[in-house]
């Protein structure tokens, strides 16, 4: 009896290993049957690397939504599909199956993907990257991807997967600096301003630019004034001789250590800026507005612009707050770090509670 049990234990790894491989084989066959032959070939390649095998193993259990590029998408993409296919496909897979909860634009729904390569994602608490989508007036879903709109053109199902067919291969969120110079977002003036301001590194006599500092942070929310907002903000020119005040001003546009997506604006939580000032939000018939410590209200013109280390929300005015509270800023960052350390991976819409969640395995 003991011998039989030992034999069974030695066979378990092979049995479980075969299980996900069989699942992957079935998925590839189903994709071929549905005419998604290019995606089928890319999925079959998952078995050729340890990272790809982890993706396949994850897919074989639980519920997932796959945003599946069609053949035309693969043939027209400028991306190099011969390397890092596991990372690319990971960004097309979202935990859970909740796209039926998507609200019409300008509301944004976000889901947590499988992409968690530390060289590509620098969110707080080692969180995986998110994907953003919405729904048009015609009821058609579309993904918001680096300044482009990618519509869902068909739907199908494979076992535990909801498969949403899209006509473009999604590109991964870029660094903050690369995102700000993307002309789609009208933030090039802000990029220039942040890259011209020198700040001291902690515990170092060296300095870096404010933009570089934000680029290297883990978990950043930036309320980014667009080009017109900065052009009409007379206060910025007046602050140029006072770099300390200028840094405080831009710090009051940043939440440091926490990525706050648009569904979380009205969740009742308190958010503090990198300069230690409290943010406030309000919504009316014309849109969603943000303010720093009771300063002017700026309308959020475009929300949930995803970056590799956080999120950008484009606003139509500079937040005219130059106050700085070091103690409040430090306390807020420490609280953010503590919250990130105990975070869970959402299996429902990000920022919408309650949802069924499971603890993240690092």
C-alpha cells in the first residue's frame, strides 16, 4: 500500500504537467477552428519557454478574458513577434469574466492582466499591469491602447475563456516619459517642463530631473495639465525663479506610491499628493473634476492613460497649489507602501468593490 502511494506521488507532476499541455493543445485547435490561425500559432509557441508555460498553466484554471487579435492584426503589427511572445500574450489576458459590467464611455473599465515582467511593469507591490476598455453608444466594446481605439469585432468561448476578437495586436504601456511625448495626449509642454527641473536624489549629492524621478518611481498617478493648460497658467512663469515652489506645484499633481484609476475617484478614500496636500474629486453633468487642497478645479479630459509604472489623467487646468507638507507626504507614502505589500489580484473590475479576489503570488 505504501509502495503504491509512493508510485502515485511520483506520477503526479507528470499528470498535472500533461493536463495544462492538453489544455493548450485544445485551445490551439479551437483557435484554428475559429479562423484565428495566427493567434493559434503564437499560443502554441507558449510551450517553448518557461514564461510561456506559466501563462498556459494559468489559463488552464479559473476564469479569464482573452482579447484575441485576428489574423489581420498579426499581419499588420509592427511589433516583433519572434521574441517575448509570452509577455505580449500575457497583456491580452485579463483575470475574470466581467466585460458584461462595462459602462458606456466616458466611463472606463479596467482589468488586471497576466503581464508581470518586472522589466516591463513597475507598479506598486509588484502588481500586474492593467488593461482599459469601454463601450460605445452602439454597445460595441473597445480597448484603449496607447492612444488608439481597438474595437472588439467578434466573440467566442473556449471552456473557461471568454474570447473577444480584436483587430489589432495590443502594445504594452510605455514609460511615463515616452507617454508624455506621445502627441495624442497633448502633454509635450508638461514633458519639457518636468525634464527641465532638477531635483536632488535622496542621500546623494547628485541631481536628476523631476521627470526622471517620476519615471523611476513604482506606482505613480499623475494629473497632467495639457498644453493649453500650461500655456494659460501665468503662475508657472512667475515661479521660475523659485524652484522649490515649482517642485511643490508639480508635486501637487502626483500621487506617489499608489496607482489610482478613474473608477476609484469616488470610492471615499483619501488621496494625498507627493507634496502632502489632499486631493478632492467631484462629478457633475459636464464631467469629473479634481482639486488639490481646495485650489481651483480642473476637469479630467482624458482618464486612464496607462504607463509602465502607473497612470496619467489629462486635465484642462494647472492645479494652483504650491503648498508643501513633508510630514503628510511621508505618511501618505508609507501608508501606500503598506497597502501595496498586502494587495490582492482583482478578478473583477479594478477599483470596483466588492469583487471576488485572490491573493497575489509573487
